[in-house]
C-alpha cells in the first residue's frame, strides 16, 4: 500500500530522551534528572506569570519586545539582535536548519548535548563528533575535525552532560580557527551558574563576529523550565535569518512576563547560584571520598555532577538504588556513558540523602 514516507535522514534520528520522573515500575520520584532549579521559581516571576494569565484569549506579543529589552538591558546587548525561542532547543534547531542541509556537516564534541545530533540529522546534515579530552572539550580535536563541508559547530559551555568548562581563551582560539562561513553556536544554558570571572566571552564575541550565535535559557537557574523560554544573540544577519523560520508566537504571554520578572530578580539568581555552588562542592567531596570504590565526579561548573562508576557499583545499579530512596537521576548509556550518572544538585536534604545512599551502595557492592 502506498503511504507517506519520511526522509531517509529522519529515520536515523533517535528521539530525545528526557530525564525520568518515575521509576520503571511507575513509582513517582523526585527529579534530579533534568537539572531544574531545586529551589523552584522566584516569587517575582511566579507573581508576574499568574498576573499575565488573566488574558488567555489573545496571542502573545509576536516580537517579544519587552522581553528582548529586558534581556538587552541586563546583559548590555542590542535588543534588535536578540531572538527568542521555545527553550533554547528551538534556537539550536533553527541554527542547524538555516545553515546546514544534506551534504553538509555539523560538528560537536563527544559527550555534547544530545539535541545537537538531532538538530543535525533533522535537516539531513551529517553529524561529526570530535574526540574529548577527559570528558572536556578539546579545541584542537574540534579544529582538526573541520572539513570543507562543515557548516555549523555546536559547543555547550559549560558542557552538558559532563559539566566541564572551556575557558575564555580557548573559546576565542576555537572561533579564530573556524572559517568565517561556519556558524559557531555557543550554548550557554548553564552560564548563570558561573562566577563573574569565569565568563567565556561568548556574548562579547557575538557583538563583533558575524558567525557567532550564543544561546541561553530561562529553564535552569531562573526556574522557568515549564514555560520553555530561550533566547539567543548574534549578528543582525544571523538573527534575521533565524526569525524567518522560527515558529510564530513561540513564547507565551505569561512566559514573557515571568522571564522579564525573573531576569530582574537578581537576589533570587544569587541565592540559587550560592546554594548550587555550596552543595555541588559538598557532593563532589562526598564522591571523592568514595574514590577507593571507583567513583569519580567530573569537575563541574553547572548545577549537576557527572559521576563515573568504575568499581563494583555500576551506574545502572546506582540509578536503581536511588529510585528506592525516591530519586530520579540520569543514566547515560545512550550518550556513550554507560558508566556515568548525571545528578542534579538538589536541596540540602536531597543532596545529603543521595550522598548517603551512594556511600551505602558503594560500600555494600
């Protein structure tokens, strides 16, 4: 029977697997699997969101003008060069859609964000994976992987799912080594967790470089993951191209209002950053104390730790053991990390419980 057939390259896509919120037997779990803010949403953003839901009959501002102005004022950017999306995921897809296609290559580092592979294959481009350096970005390996067919380079900084950070000088060196016709997409979803002196210079680079697109999200430190709000900054030419293919009305009225309030609530952001730094380092120390059992935490600048299990306790067994304590974490065999468990930094109570269970399991293995 004749039937619609998808493009060959679509069949090569493995659907995105989100972080679990329940065990395989259906037990609901506390999510430490999707890197959401364990403190929730700030009161200012919540109040703005609720106030904006009074009118649900009209479309949102299609230009997100007030949101762009708020982002521009906060970061010192030209609002006209800011684009917004249904999460930064939409912007990553737009970048690949606009600048790559069949016969082209999209390059990213091993253990990069899983959406990069989907974004490349979705447009028929060939994904190319550069080797890592101990789970971190290897700029030399990325540059060595560039070919005449390379059209887009994706790089998350800090990286997901490893949490590693590529310093400013290396970002500049990578950009300098790329041809001007290659779009360099710098995914800064976790940038708000960095200290001020750790800025990788991406936004400054995007102010003057015609081939740089920086993406950010309100899903992490701002606690607005449910609303799916992302934004990006690049040259006027790049932003114009992306606007041509983005979905209309792609950020809700309530979402725009909440994001505007969230970016102004610097006290909430600082509280979230401080909490994360304190308990991330505490958990990393607890994992280091289990090194004799084969556990190791990859150094992280994000709101999660990638823990490697190279002893008797496996990552899969640890994940299932944490289910019994009521916690969902992220096991990553689909990203080439069968020995890796990504754990979001939770509240103090959650983080202490996770550490205690890991210790109990490691010592019993």
